[in-house]
C-alpha cells in the first residue's frame, strides 16, 4: 500500500470504502481491488491524458549534476512571463515549506478555502497558524466571505486555489490584486495556479503592470505536470519576491530539478504548436468524458459543481458517492471522492484520452454496469 488510508467512506450498502490521501494512487487501488495496475483507467487526477511526447533524452543530462541550466531558465521565463522564480521538485514541496518560512517574520493567521486541495490546510495548521475559512463552493459566496474576513483582519495570509480544486471556482486576476491590496503588514496572497494553463487569462502572471509594493505581497505557484501530462517529473515553480525566492531556496536546498527533467521541460515549454493543440484536446477530452457520464447524472439527478478543462465535479450524497466510486473501481475505473461534510461528497472526474478507443469502451461499459446496478 503506497499511502496510508486517511478516511473510510460508508457506502450505500453499509460497507466502508477506504480513501488514499490523493488521487492517482494506482498502486493502492491495484492492491486493494486486486486488479493489475496496467488495467486501470485513471480519472482521479485531472492530469492531461495526452502527455507531451517524450523524445530521446541526451545521455549527458544524466551524467552532470543538475544545476539549473540557462536554456531551462530562458524557456521558463518565456512561458510564464516572469523572471522572479524558484524551480522546485513539484509545488508540493513549496506548499509544505511556505508556512514555516513566512512564520519566521510573523505568525499571522491564514484564510483558507473550506474546500480545496487539502495539503494547504494541513501544512498551515501543522506550522501552528490559526486558520479561518471562506466558502469556496461558489464564486459569489467566496467573494463575500473573503471581503468580510479581510475587513475584520487585514493582517492574515490569504490562500486561493485558482481555479479551485475540486469546486472549479475561478477568480479574475484583477480580483486577486484587489484582495492583495487589502492585506497589511507582511501578509501574503498565495495563489495556487496548478490547473490554470488551459485558461491563462486569469493568471496573475499575465499582468505586467503590478507596482512593486503589491508584487511583494504575491506568491504564485505553478505546476508543469498537469498541463503537459508529465506529473512524474515533479516540476513546479514559485513566483515571488527575490527575498522569498532566496529564503525558500535556502530551506529546500539545491538541485531541486534533475537534469533529464530540465531538458524535457525545456522542449515542452518551447513547443508552442503542441501547447495550442493541447488546449484544444483538453476541452475535447473533458467534453466527451462528461457526455458519457451524462445519463448517470440525469438518472441520479446529481448537481454539477462545475467543469474545468481538466476535470468536472459532481455533488452527491456521501453514501451514494462511496458506492459509485467503489463500483467503478471494481471495473478498474478510478475517480476521486472528496468529502464535503457528513452528508455530502464531491465526485471529481478527470478526462479519458478520446484518441484511445479502448479507454472509451472501458468507461462506457463501467458506467452502463453502474446504471444497471442502481
């Protein structure tokens, strides 16, 4: 078992379905359900199912110590449009370290989404910060909650996941800057843009006219693996002030990105034609995946939480959600279950690769069997 089970969801038949820490844990699923790993259709992560093609990697990049290469640096700056960054071994490492780093100046409270990527909450609480929460289930509630909380206390860090995972709520760059301007003292706005590459018009990094005082308040996290479909490379970035970049680098240490990963990412960042095609194919993949789920959604009258280019989320009674996830898993189809409260859950579903007919047939058959069993 690759990860500890952190909760067990009671299904509609009264049995319990164990949940690993994160999506994409095929070793856990294969072990628990007794289905070989290569037979699974993994829809639990939201990662692009049509990954950037891996060419033959030059042997010398395996032999040299992985200092940051100038070609990699130039490609990153060109792609993201910002020079002040630290490359890290996946943004997870930054999420774990940022609370402790910021606490060295002031141990401010933190304002977090009530529903979102749970590692943010886990590591802020682990660092000892007091936390308040805003509703992230709708844009309207989110705006109202954050405005109200910042009016009460402007000396608190604010964490935004944009778009939110799993609720899909998006916030404009202008709105984010408005909130950043409300923060006082050394409070920071931390924006996790892991799923933003297909809709970069809402990214803070697209804005080039932010004044220096406001820039000091901003920390933006970006992920390579989700859009390019190469999550196993573990490449992420922290865009922040030179001081935070320097201090975070000292905490995390050198050689964060290995040489082969730098080489491959450089090719991917330079390949504008592939990126344009990927944005189109992402939309096609999620549209057709949602279409296959539509009869089930209609049959059970499930409420949509929203759709991104990478995944869609559905509200579902908790016990029924556990049954659906478990039934599909027994057909070797893995989706993600996120508990909302003691009555409701979200089912988050990533896209299959529409170019792979075998994946389509596997999903169609699994969903047909599920509908027949309900």
